[in-house]
């Protein structure tokens, strides 16, 4: 079973993504977080295999969240996505 953490500041998107993941027989959502700081705090307890992260969020953006979640020797796969476009997004 693939353990997934969803990190996004938009509640409706989090709910929709979790609904899609829940339909997959080999995936389960182990944590849903509203920002990067919450994801970092919940990482040890949730133990996800995959972290799906929004790029633009308050408190800790997707790039910083990925760096902290991954850390030295991190084993999680990372997917950063966003509907936001611009120079900042292309450099992250």
C-alpha cells in the first residue's frame, strides 16, 4: 500500500485529491495538511511514501517544505504541483 501525504492550502483541492487517491486500490491517504509547516510537524507520525505538495502556500512554500520533508536520507518521493504560474514557479 502506497502511503500518501497531501499538502495544500486550498481545502476544496485537498478534498478532491484525497477522493481520487481513495479510489485507488493500492494507495491510502495517511495525512492531509493545510501548509508546509504542518506537513513537517506530522511527517514522523504519518510516515508517507509519497508527499504531494502545492508550490505556493503560506508559512512554508512547496520548495522549502520538500527540502525539510526530504532532509538528509529522506525516503519519500515528492510531487510538487500548482495552478499558479510565473517566474517564481519556474525556478522552484
